[in-house]
C-alpha cells in the first residue's frame, strides 16, 4: 500500500479509519468553554460539530454541521491573559468590557454564536470511507473553498470521513497525509532537497512585512488573500526574523482590544525564527516533513520559512516559504507526472 | 515616605537561601518531588556552571502531568486497565525526561544588585508577577551569574510585619485601591458551574482564584488556579463537566478576614498558618459575602502604593 496510488480507496490507504479510534467532536449545543478546552488540551486545530441522530448517544453518528478551526475560535475570543504585551496595557474600561465579555461567552452554546451558526449553514467538505479516493484527499486538503454567496474562502486542513449510516469514523488531516508521504516507498521524492523538488514559493512572489509593520496591516493582507502566513523581516528587509499566521493575528484583534492593538508592531507577536519553524533550500524533503510533524512534539506548523543562515552575522536571509500544500502538489507531481502535466 | 522601605534589600535580610534549586539536566520527577513534598511554587533552575537559567513554576509542572488520583473524584477516575496502563507509561516517560526537554523556562530578568532599595524590589516583584506566568520570587544573582538567593513575598512580609503603622491598616483599604478595578474583584461562579468554565475564566482573565457563591452571593468555597491546572489533562477530559461544588475548597477550609480587621491578620495567616491567600469578607446576618481574594503579592502591591502616596 502506498499513498502514491491516487486512484486507491481511502479505506485501503488509511486503515486506521477502521480501528475505532476516538474522535474529538462536539454537539452544536455544547458550550464555548468546552470547545476551547478541547482545542487546548488535545492540541488539535479542528473540532467537528455533529448533530447526533440520538442526542443521548456518545457515538458521532449524525449530521456534520461544520468543522470549527482554531482560527474560527480565536476570531471570536479575546487574547489569553498571558499573551497581553505588558508594554501596551489595557484601559480600565477595556478591562471591564473584557471581563463582561468573557463571563458571558464561556457558557454560550456553539449554535448561539452568530459566526459559528453561519458556518453551520455552509456545506462541509467530507469524505466517504467506501467511495473516496486518495486523489480526493489531496484535492480537498489543497484547494480552499469559496462557499456560495459568501465573500470568504475556507481552507480544510482536516476532513471528516463518513462510514455507514451517517457514522463519522474518523478524520484525515494534512498531518496524516504528510506522515504517509514520509515513507520509505517514496525515497526518491524524499531524498531530494526542496530546492531540487522546486517545492517552495520564492521570496519575490511573496508578501512580506517588517517587524515594525502593524497588526492591522497584517490582518488586512490575510483577509484579502488566501494565504495564511506572512514572513517578517528586519526594517531594511535584509534578514527574516519571524513569521505571523492567521491564528496569532486574529488572536489580538478582537473588537475590545482593536484600538489598543491595531497599531501593535508585529515584532511583539511574531514567532521568532527557530529550527521548529524554518528550513533551508538545501534541506531534504523528508526532513522538511519532519519539521511539519515533529515526532516528539505537538507543534504543528502549517508553513515553514525557507532561509539561509548568514555565516557572518548569524542572521537568516530569506529565500521563501513552504506550506504543506506545496509538499502535496510536489508529491502528486512526482507520483503521477502524466496526470500533473495534463 | 517611610525610611524602612528605602533601605537596601541586603540590609533588610529579605534575601533568603531557603528556596528550591535544580540543575537544568535534572528530571521532571525531581521537580515534581519538590513541588509536592516541599509545596514549592517556584524552582530556581541553574545550568551546569551553576549559572541562573530560569524559573520553573509549579503550574508548569502540574500542567504537564496527569492529576494525582486522589485529587480526582472517584466517579471520574480511569478504571479501564488499558487506559490506566497508557497513563502509567505516559507518566513514567514524562518523569524520566530532563527539565529542559519538557519546559521552556520563564525568562525572568534576575536582579543583580543587593544594594537596591527594598521598595524598588517590591515594585519589581509585583511587576514581574503580573507580567509573567505568575512567578512570585525575585532571583538575586551574583556578578558571575550564579544565584545568591531569592526574595520572596513571604520574606518581605516577615520584614514588614514589624511596621505596626502599616500592619494596623484595615483590610478594607484594599477595596479602595485604584488598581483594584473590575478585573480584580472576586470572580464568582455558582457551585453548579463547571471546571470548563473555571478553566476558561482563568485562561482569558487575570484571575487566579474563583469564589464559589450561591445565587444570593453567599460564599460557599473557592477554587484556585493550581487546582484547575492539576485537574486539566487530556486523559481526564471528562472532568471538564464536573461541577465546582465537587472540587472547591469549602468555606470552612478558607482563611476569612473580615474587612474591618487589620492587615496583620492577613500577614499572620500567610506566615504563621501557611495560607497562600485570604478572602476579605463582609458578614451580614450570618451570611458571608466575599469582597476580595488577597495574596502576599497583593499586600506588597498595596505597600508600594501606600509608600508612593506618602
């Protein structure tokens, strides 16, 4: 069995779906505090919301209403207390609003939250254990969707899989697929560097901000585009120093804290460059995949900065960015060159 | 201005050697032993050259491990042998790891001068507590970056207790402080509210204690961040639905200080009775209403303000 057979059925390539593994899911009537705890404690980024056929049953059998992502949740909530930059204290009025908001929101049902209720009206991408093929998995994880009548795109990084009689038997996430790609059967693909595999997007094609650019600008860029990460450079643009993504940007821009943090320089919130969020053009593809899904950590970056260490300064010059979708596209091309060319 | 707070921290003898210290190569098991056996809130971590490397808090350690079985109500304990085995393996595996493998040490800025004034040290301690993940000590390091000692809120309170003028102030003075804004008033939940709600409040608001009151506001008990952190673990996720009445410290186990009593009562409770917080209350017709939860850090903050006002 190998995931490079795009026509294979998913029950053959993802046998773990048949093993009754526990699924982390919630009902539309569960509360926001539960959703928040589930995402934090299990270190997951997506929670399926299921309307069960039997409300008393713990079995995830029913209608998948939506999949709420960590990005959806942070857009709703205020920043966690430990993330407030002490250099930019809130006003007493903001503190008071913050307390009132959090007191009210925690016990609200998910279907009482307007944004979540709206998500529940949009059809969800799902897979079928008996009918879906490997190529469907790649397609659904790569292509963002623009729901009909909506002005936003939605990217699915986790797909729910239906078995028989409306039972959701599990999920396939981009991390599952990355692990399957990182298999000895694909040595030729994995041994090549990401430069040789032409996998990453080059700096000249990317939107970059500097450490002194502000949060509002980052949010506007993310809102107007389908990408989710922005590399951050020094003011002169010579070196890359960090990265921001849709989760961290939306974490700080709640209505209550908007006036306080809209001008916040990105250096206060960016994830600084380190070995967990960066690779070099000469890194082999297998090592890049291990950086996406490190074996001994629950870190799950969805994009990595590609950079080269400057031997004189010890700083990093910026080469580009690589996301899991770049790996997927490259793998598809390698596994099935004719299909990719057509 | 009171001169007693303007003397150096060295002269006031508030720097103590009575603190827990480990090397960064020591194991999580050793850190756990110190926080459980010694009830340590912070452990000073040093590198192989004995240089200060950071502070590890009890909350960080507790957050990384499953709760002790005795803290989990019987109904919620893991009974399936398969899961118990999984839990045991995970626990043994975690405990064997080196501290630096598991924890990102808090990069608190250590204090180098023993000649700084006490009031300045108090201010730093309060500031660092509010701006970091609740570190309650100020490490004092030598010029070669080895650790000279720590200043703890308790060591400062031991010094302050001789200041009769300050200690005789009424506890209700806390309630009128400008910093005691709406965020620091007691955060209250009902006994039927859940651990998930308490966890959520402590994540998104600057609160470390939640008073549990009935619908008329009468105090029934309290839950603190340490309890919430201890009970929060993925293998015990079902605990999120547990009602707070089952896990709170009942009012009989709390240290209550009537708002008309003096700060001396609070300081005695910390230093002589071992309480980590007191609840300032108002009693009316035999009912108890919580007004504020006060920790040793709050007393120091109050002291700094009184000093500035004078």
